[in-house]
C-alpha cells in the first residue's frame, strides 16, 4: 500500500505557521506561480503582486489604524517596545528629541537606496510605523546583527553597531528577534514585487545589500542572514493579520507570509523542487514507498532490531563517558558530504568532528590553537554512542552573545560552561556567533546488553518535518512522534516511539 505524502498528512509547514486565513482562495490567487522553481518562481510572484493600489504616502498613516493596531488599541511600534502611541493622535509624525516623543513612517528598504519610485515609497508592505527617534538612529544603514556598540533603544529592543555577520562589517541596525522574520519576509516581497527595479538601486548603501541582479537579488551575506531570520522567527497571527489588512487596502499580498516556506523554494534548500500553490507548505505530492521490512504497515519505520537497518547508527561497545581535552587530541583533515571541510579525532571510543562555518573559506585547525574555535554556523559531531549529556567548557575569548544550537534550541555559557542533556546519536550541534571551546564532558548511554544498538535512529537527513509539517531541522529528533524525511528526491515517514 502507498500513500500520498504531504497532501494527506501536512496541514502546517516549515517556519511554524498555519495556512493563511482563507479570505481568498490562495491557490487561485497564486495560480500563475504553480509548479515554478527558483528564479522563475520569483518572477511568477512578481507578475501576481506587482500591480497594486497606490494608497499614497499620506495614506499610510491612515492604513496603520487597520494594519498595525495592537491588541490594546495602541500602535504597533516596530522598533521600540517602550511606546504607547495613540494611532492618529498628537504624536503622529511630530518632531522628536528622544525615544517616545513621536512615531512616523519607516521604509524598511531606505528611500535613499531606491529613489523616488512612488509605488515603492508608499508600499504598505514595506513601510511600517516606528518611533521617530529610533527610526532616525537607524538612518539608512542595512539590517544586520551587532553588539549595540553605537546605540541601543530602551529595553535593548533595537541596536546599532558594527555588523557581526560574516560578509559585511559596516554599521548595521538590528531589529528585535520578534520581528526579524517579519523584516526578512518584507525583503523577500520587495525582491519579487520590484524585481525589475532593484537591480538598478545604487543609492546610499544599497550596493552593500542588493547584488544588482534580478536573481538572487541580495548579496550572499544578506540573503543567508534573512533566510535564517525567517526560520528563527516564524510567521505568527500578528503577521498574518497584517497581511490580510494590507490586502484589503492595497489589493496585493505578501506571498512569503501566505507560504512561509516559499523563501526556501526561491533561494534556499528547496530550489530544485516545484512549488505547489494548493498546499500551505508548497511541496508537491510525493508517494511514500512501502516499508520493505513490513509492506503492510507503511506508517512504521524499519525494524529497529534489524542489524542491517541503515537508519540505525553505529554504537561502539568500547565507547566511554569522560572528560575530553581538545588540545590533547590528534586532529586530522576530513571532508563531510554535507558540511564540507573539517577536522576529526578519535578518543574514548568516539569520533569527534568539526566542520567549517558556512561563511568560512577553511575551518580552523583545532591543534593550531589548542582550542576549538566554534564559529557561526560551524558544525560539531560526536559519533559512536548514544550521547545523553554534553558539558561544553569555554576556553576564554568567546563572544558575549554566543550560544550553541542543538536541535533548534540555544545553550549559553554560565560560569564558563554550557550544558545540554537529552538523547542523540550521532550528537550534532551548531555554533551561533563564536565560542572558543577547550573541551567537553560527555556522557553516553550504557551499551545494550543484547548487543543491539541502544536507541532508535536519529540519522542525518536533508530536511525533516514533524507531523504538523513544521521543519525541525536536518535530523529526526530523539522524541516521540511521526516525522517526514526528505533526502534528495527520496521521502519517507518515520515513527519514533
């Protein structure tokens, strides 16, 4: 028996959002983008959303009464969480000397970059209400990530400083984490809606962000950062409601809000897949093949007792828990089919591997510095046992806002250590910012006395989704549930009991 994969199982996708409120039939509205890929998909979206009502620059202020009203009735301020502006009140578009004096209209893509294009100047999708003073501090700097060295708004909500994202080191403005995904999806909208215009934008610092091409449209550093922001800050009900409000006024929509995974199909890890507008996640129908070990029950994974099960990772019976000093290991060069170049070492019956950051040309040899320099997006693996606890030791010099990402969660340092507990084989983590690690304490599960590998599979895959269609990473989590796994063109369903 075979089943259709996503049409029968998924109702949600990727960045954690449900399908947009069906004020209209999305499949009909976006019909011309169906079965398109990558650049062609973006161009198809351009044809759908580019021609919209110009409400005028003054019309934006009135529109905010609908699109940016908080639940308590006050204005939703995109750059400050310390204001309570009455929409249309005395603080609207007035002079200011400090945060909290007034609010005005903020072009997320600065007007100095694109000039006086009237439609862009008054596009309700990309022009949002913000505190006037904080808006002024943002100026026309690019969005990015920084340590707030130049300016920080009240409560640390927004920051200005030298960019810490690899690829750009100039001043940048960092919005709060809770709106980073909103900002990313606005920029994706701009790339589609104005795809014939943005290759010519050269004002201000536009050339530091836009690449002068229709596709991809953004410099590599900016595109990677915005794709990451879109994943880290999923579409929520506030963003969906704003999209509906914009549509009611301006008569076009942001497709990257309607389809939270669309950005991956245009620029990310799904560019080789045709987009299906009839499904909220956009993945075309794929059949799940029968389980060869149990053809009558395709909902169950391969038999975990089968020693030949390719999804059951190896466990070394000689592996032991203990403290591992990275400087005492013999690290040798290696290459991973997914993570690229790196270094590997063996100890305690375990294999440790470290692979370069996405932005790095070459990984840093651990032996060279007697510490593991865990740069942003670099990957660290422990293979050979079911790992149940890892304590990371800071070697000193780690960035203050660094963390270690494991299974979608960030672990920060307290008194020089960061601790994770769970169950994973192989153990995999990624860096956020730069940590400098002297070593780890690793705890592994006892060997199974039957000689069978200790735990259900948690193999490495290209894309993994939970039972609600939300992307959970590149590995099957070690927790109960049904998961959909896509590796290349192959897709299957795995049940973790």
